[in-house]
């Protein structure tokens, strides 16, 4: 069975010199995936996203802000047509949701990432919260219990803020603390579970914490899992002090597949030159894990 990769050139059409969240993150990963022959791939373009779908997660003020040609903050510049790029990334998340529901293995290889964007504020390289938009879409279109799993090294503060105390969903985030954005030290509300990892935590311990989060997620008994797949907990990443190796991302993919629940993954962070290898390792893990779908 092939792995569906959702991507298109809209996500490499903007950049600022020196910014770590750069087009090469996607273009080198696309090149790597096109070069390999181990995994059969099925390439797809993102679909459209309606304002109404975005506005379940965000205020109309945030959508309007993306049209104003001033930087939002130092991390989150204004780019010409950033609104279009952010909408394409959100559209890819919705496409990934659809694919997961029909039992496909799917990965959204897009930028900008989304998990730091809150209801009212773009921040941390993120403009629209792709995962929250997809989860809220899932909840109004038949999913009863949706879990998010966020293994980006940074806390998914935006996802937490948007989905806090929403019936039918639960958020599980494993991240370095202390680290940007400074949140995620403890659980929040009745449905957001945080697993802070100290900077430089030995790899085995880091992996045990990931395993605990996955076990708690499994106990929530989700019928769908939305994964914020960030690869910046990698030992070689320049933005944080994680200790994970490529084989740990392979293991994560395998473990998620092993839960036997439909899931989709969206690229969040990951800033090292090895990002293509880390994504490839994850996808191989997803594809090799035990599959036992109960279509949800
Ligand atoms: Zn990150």
C-alpha cells in the first residue's frame, strides 16, 4: 500500500533570508522522497479550505491580520500572499483527514506549520492552526473522539488554546520545557495533557516519556488521531536540545500505526539538514507498523 504525500509548490513560494523555517525544508524532503524506491508514494495536492472551516478555530481578526503587510513578530514575518500559503497548508490538513478516514496512510508535507497559532494570534512561524482546523472539521463530520498527538519539540500552545475543554477531543503534547513558547509545563483544562521533557534529557528517557503519552492517548480510546509531526526534537536540530535519532522517529511512526486507529500526520517543525531523512524514517515506520484498521 502506498503512502499519500500532500504537497505543492505554494508552500515553497515565500522566504526570508536567515529564517530557519525555509523552503528547503520541503524541497529537500520532496527530492529525498522522489529519489527513494523503498516506499511506494502517491503524490497529491492540497484541496481548498472554506472560511467557515478556518473560523471554527480562528477569529476573523486573525484572518484579516494575514493581509496586513507588517511582520507579526520576529519569528513570524509578513510575506506576500502568506494567507494563500497558510490556507494551502490548512487545505492539506483537511485532505489528510479525508485520506485517513478511508484508511490511507497520509502525510502533509507543507509549510507554514500551524501548532503555535492560537485563535487570535499568528506566532512561532505559524499562521493558521492546521491541526486544530482539521480536528474541528472531524468533530462536525462524524468523529466522536479525536486525539491530537504532538511530538514537535515545542509545546503546541495554539492547538491547546483552541481545543481546550472541547468535548470529544483530547490533546497530548510531548515537548521540551523550558523552551519556546514557555507553556506546557502542566496539564490544562480537562483534555490537554502535557509531557514536559527537560533540555538534554537522555534519549531513552525521552522515548519512555513519548511512550507514556502514547499509552495515555490510547486510553482515551480515540476513533481518529491527528499528529503534529515536528522533527525538531532530533539531536542535530539547531533550535532546541532534544536527543532523538532517526530511529526514534521510525519507532514513533510504527507505534502510532500500532494503535490501530486511523490517523494523519502534518509536518510542524524540524530545522536540521537531516529533516528529509527523519521524515523518511517516520514514514517507513508508519508503513511497517502493524495495521489493524477499524474505519472510523
Ligand atoms: Zn517546533
